[in-house]
C-alpha cells in the first residue's frame, strides 16, 4: 500500500494519505481520507501530531492494514462476476426448481441453462461489463475481451490515469467508460501525450462524484481524451466556468456534444455564457446548480441570435432557483438551434401559464419537459403572449426608444404580431364612455354662436328652453325652429319632433344646431 492509492474497508472507500508508525504503538498504521467524510474521526492529526491533511475537516482515520479489502485486477473481477461455472449452474437450477415446487406452478422452465452458461463463459461475447464496487486497482490481462464496448468501473479502487490507460489500451473496441466515485491524482505533464494515444477510441466518459473540484481540472483532464463526445462531471464541486476560449486546453473539449454538469455549484450567468464557446455542444445538463438567472449578449436585436451555443439543441435547468422565468425564456430565445428545454414550472402561476410562456417565447422550441409541442399549442401560446403584453405595447408604440426596450425584453412580440396583427383593435376601450356631447348653437338671425355641452339624450323641447335662456331670448317668442347642420352634405335637417332626443337624430359631438 502506498500513498494516494484507493482502498476499501467493508463497504467504504477512501484514499491512503499516510503509511507508517505512530509513537507509543506497535506496527504500521494506514492513514485514510474517506470518500464519505462523515466516516472520519480527525483531519490527519493524532495526539497533537499532524500525519496528513484531509481536504474536508474530520474526514480521516488511522486503521490497520489487515482491515483493507484485498485488491483485484479488472480481469479477476470480470471472471468472478461473469463466468458461470458448473457448480453455479447446478445451484441456479436447484434454486429455480425449488421455487417452482413452492409455487405449485410451472412458471419456470429449466431449459438451456447449459447454453446460458456457455454464452456467459465466452469472454469474447461480452459487450457491456460492470464491476461496480469491486476492489479493482489494476488491469490484468484483458486480451480476451475483444468485443467489449461499455465498461463500468465506478466505485472501485482505481486511482491514477496510467491504470485506466492500461485498461483502455488493451480493449480497442471500448468506447464508453464509467469512472464515477473514484479519486484520481492528476497525471504529470509528460504523461499527457502518451495517455492520449491510449484513449483515442474513448468517446464517452462518466466522472460523477470524483472530487475534481474545478472546471480547470476538467479541462486539463480532457486533454487525455482526444475523441471525447460525451462527458459527465456531475457532482464535482465545480463553482465557476472560466473563459478559456483562447487557451490551448479548450481544444480538448472542441468535440464535446453532450456535457453533464448536474448538481455542481455553478450559480452565475457568466459561467453559463462561457460554456457557450464549446463549438460542438448539443446537449447541456445543468440541473441542481443554483442558477438564478440566464444572460447572454445584452445588445442582441430581437430578430437575431447570439454567437454562443451555436449548436445547442437541448438544455436541462431543473432544480435551479430561477428568479424570473419570463426573462429566462426571453434569453433562451437568443440561441439559434434550441429545441428542447427541461425546467421546473413556476410555482407562482399555473402549469398551463408556464407552458404558454415558454412556448410563446422560444421560436424554435419543439419539446418542453419531454412533451412534444403541437402546432395548436404553439398558436394558443403565442396568442396568450400577444394578449398578455398588448397593453404594454400600446403604451410604448409611438416612442422609438421605449419600443426598442420593449422588444428587447419581449423578443417574441414582433414575431407574434406578424402572425396575429396589431393588438390595438382588439383591446377594450379603457376610456370611460361620456353621456355628454359638445354642440355649437347658432342664432341664424344674429349670427351669434355659443358652445354648450349637453346630454346626448336631451329632448328637443328641453334644448329649446336652454337656448332661450342661453341667448336671452324673449319668453313670449313662438316655438323656435331647430335644424341640424349637416356639414358633409351641406344641408340642414329639420328637428321637428320636440319630444325626441338628440340621439334619435344621431347628433354627434361637435355638430352645429341652428335655430331661427
């Protein structure tokens, strides 16, 4: 056992940080930093002496070497798990017959067990192998596994990339590798080139919970995988994605199509923007990261797209405390090829309203939370958004600067207006309807004019009495002759029925009444 080696005690995994004696005790002690820090008792200090330092407080213990689980090669682990012996076949057959007898039914037919055993025993036929939780820390002879394509060595005792390189070099057919829950030491710079040659056929790597700690560590390691297209670094304590667009290391990720960053601690919009420089990225998983907002280029016109995430088609945003979903959807509309979005519904509105918001906002969206968007749903959602923001549009439509700001916040609105037209004529008239109309009263004999507001429903007799008072006419005058001056046809319409109202004669605001 040496320092940095992965070890297993019972069902628990750790890394050797110290090998040696402790004063006033007999024999050799192994200092372990546990993958599960709750299992530890101290931080590497015993009786006031610091023997090693754990990354997390109280994640260490001292144990005796005999407690360590015996190491295996990968070859041994596969043979032990997948090779079916004659004894195993006999036991399996007896077990099935016992179950059959107990149930008093012929549910199981013991047919072809020998054929199954032969097939499983043929190592060359294995395509997908898992030795999860096995104490594997070396390759062994893997020349028998000629057709192996997928290998799961998660939660084993692999701890350096040379070991992994030895494994993949022996299995040229291998293209998918799960290394989750292991603790690796970084390779030396001079090892990177030779190791990259060994990993040339690996296209998919899963490194969930490997304590990588930073995006820079991910990028450095990616140089080992020249053909990598699928990378999962879920649950690795990554907090920030720095912009390495011009750095040599970013070339290592230039072929990445699928990137899984779930359950890290990426909280800032700039990190998300920096990920947009990965040129081949098609699918991005960001569930459980603490993102509060999404923000791309602020100066992107409503009819253009941003120059990041040029090939991104799918994004996962569940379990993030997004503060303003409408703003998030508006930003996502800036991505040229986005088709699928997974996000939690806004708890402050109905699920239907969340659907309407995202479908109405993102032009190219085809799937939301794994449900395909129909053309009817798209039309209905766009109509909902058209109505929702109609009043805001009316308020700013005649102000160029405010209208530009409105389109910046609601990129979809010009697009929706092209389909549905202006909402102006469909908005209810918010002005209070008036019962009064403005009339011009003209004394034809004297040419005297007076403007007067009167009720629409005033009858002609009351209007006549009003004219007498307003123009100080003699009370003894005979009944006045009243006429509506029709300016369009340049005629006078006699108003003869004194019991009728102005409404009856369709008198409108601004008309002239002539009396003689």
